[in-house]
C-alpha cells in the first residue's frame, strides 16, 4: 500500500521532469581551412640538356670542371679546328675569285659582249661560293662547343685527343636555380586547380623543411589510361638543395577558406550519408541539428551548413540524448582535449 509521502514524491519528480544528462560541449569555432590534396610528385631541373658536338672532330681541350657553375656562352669543349680553318681560307680564296669573275661578267653583260646565260652562270657561281664560305665559317664556329644557358656542368664523358662524333654525349648542363615539380592530378580535382595556385611539398633529403611553389601549367589533355592530368609548378631553388629526379611528397592547396566553421569529429552522428549534431540551446536543452560537411581534418570536420560560430555542440554524452532533453554541462576543463584539437 502506497503511503502519502511516497505519492507526493512521485508527483514531485514527475513535475520536475526527466533528470538532466551530463554532457561535454565545445563551441563551434571559425578558423582558416586549406583543402589540400596529398600526392607524390617528381622534381625536374628548370632546364637540362646533353652537350653534344654539331660536327665530328678531335677534342683539343675541355674547359670546364665537373660540377662547375658556368655562364651562358662559356666555351666548354674546344675541338681541333685546324682543318676547318684551312677550309675557310680555301673558301675565301674561291669566293674572291668568283667575285672578281662576277664583276667582269657583269660589265661584259652591260656592254652586251656576253649572253644572259653566261652572266646568270657567273652570278649563280658567286652565290654558291658565298654560301660555301658561310658553311665553312659555321663549321669552324662549331669547333667551339658553348653552354646554351647558365647552369651546372655534369660529369665529363670525353678526354683531350679523343675522336668524337655528333651523336656522342660530351657532358650535361643543368639549370637548378629554379626547379619544376611535376605531378599527375586525378581529373575530379581539376576544376579546383588554376594557374598561380600555391603548393607545398617536402623531400626525403630534407624531411623537416617545406618547399613552396606556384602552379604554372595544367595539361589541357587527360591521360586516358590513368584519368589524370599533368600539372607543373616552379620552385625557387637558390641553394640548389633540390635536384632533378627527387621524389616529393606534395600538398596541393585546392581551396582556402579564411573563416570556416570547424567542430570536433566526435560530435557527428551519421545516418547513411546524412549527418547531424546535438546543440545545446539557451534553455539548456539538446536540439538535434542536421548539418552539411565540407573538408575533413585530423580529428575535426568543417561544417558548411547548419551551424553558426559560437554554438555549443555536444561531443560526449550523445548516446543518452534525445531532442529537447535537458542537459548538465561538464566543467570547461573537461572539453580541453577537444578544444586543443581545434
């Protein structure tokens, strides 16, 4: 049999409502969010070329040291040019003779003492000899093999006295003042890329250092096999730390938002591809709020719709909550671990 006291207590509890659920909350914060794509890239020099001769010949001397920085136009290899110099002198003598002959025939033609055919023949011979001299001078010039641009000379592949052919590699020249980073980006991300975009990457040789560059090329064509597009960026490299052939771990910034709303990931509740959170309102009650998500960060997530900055979001105690349930907030220090993540 229920006593009067027990009946009054039951009525009082019913009037007071359900007991508050103790929860831990954090405020939705705004912070910059950089959406990036992690890829593996390769580094190539700004310019690189195999140094070869344009003519066959004998190496007279090499005028560079392996690994040396050289300026554009610097003579790297001098071939024996004595044969070419003799051929130039011969061509000059032939041209001089044909020029004199051409002047005589011109005067004779004006005096109508020779035919048009004789004059045309002398003119053609003079032109051929002029071209022959230019060719011999170019061959003499080709005996001096020069640097086509400023850069670092590679390993030497020849020695003085060696007979070389036009197909032989003498050395290499590499420009490392600026390097290029080449990466293949999946096609679904291409709409978020643009020329001038920044990128950040690291290499195994300098694991604690970040290098930054700028996108200057996005391929207009997609690789049909990999469904990727080639993207290139230029990176200043004044200390020549980066070398051609290095692999780079690259973070390509696709989108940057200065004031994104971010919450701890444990606050999320999912139902298929739909997400929601519990927000504590001004009455101290939990209200379920559907949200749309953006970029995911380690331990955090961007909310693009459904939340405002400063709103209190439940991160612990979700299992016991229902819409409209009263809550009891844990001390602020209980949320410290979540606040540190954000």
